[in-house]
């Protein structure tokens, strides 16, 4: 690998470390340091679009994964499914509104994939990571959404979609962004507490 390629990869890793750390702090998500590292690695992996495999439906992939007899292949398939749903939900969540299946479906499949992955992983450390992602899936979607927005890969300028996301998923990030833009009344924030 040429030195210039190594430098770009290191810069990319540093960029994602900073972005994930900032987003986790901004969202006030308490988590293990290894989960942050996992999210950085996930972002690095999906920087290359050929790593995104969407040839089968999520339901087909989930069923194949949990029915896989080989433990190694089961874990591999569950991880790939969980990672794919987390990445797509975080980076392209707004575009899912225009699809037959929406972000709730991705969150359900992704959360379940990580839950099964936690149960099928022999390494306790990674079982905790996968379990944490399963439980806080939508929190980590918000973290990746912030990274996406700050990376200028996605824009939430379409306020109707932002509002729709808030109404549909109850996303705290969407609510805060709507409050910042003055599109939700501050009394909503008080009445929900």
C-alpha cells in the first residue's frame, strides 16, 4: 500500500474518531469505549460503497443468518446484517421514508440481528458491544446521523422529512433539530418530560 494511501486511511480514521466522539457527546449517549471504536470501524468499512450488499431483503438475510448451521457463518451474517442496517439507518434514514420499508423496519431487523449476535458471540467483550448496540440501536442511528450531517453526506434541509422522522420514530435528535429551527413549540419539550 502506497504511503499516500496509508495517510488518507489514517486521516479518515482520525476524522471518524473525532466525529463519533463528538456525536456521542452531543447526544449524551453513555456507552463503552469499544462501542465507539466499533462505530468508527463501521464507518471506515462503509466508506467504500462496494462493501454495501443489498441483494437480498433484510428479512431474507435475517432468516438465513439465524438458520445458519455453521456458528462462524451465523455470526458473520448477523454482524453484516446488523452493520448494514445501522449504517443505512444513520446515513440514509430520511430516504427510507420514500421506500416500502421504513426506518422502523431497519431498526427492528438491525436491533434483532445485534441481539442474536450478542447471544451467539463467545467473546464476552464483543457480546457486550453487540448487546449495547441492540438495546440502544436508535441512539446509535442518531449518532451516525450526526456524523452524516457533519460530513455533508446528507442534509436535513427538507424540514417536512425531519418533522416526519420525529413523528414516526420519536427521534430525540429530530425533535432537538426542530426546536432549534423554531418548528416545534418549546412547550412540547416541557410537556413530554
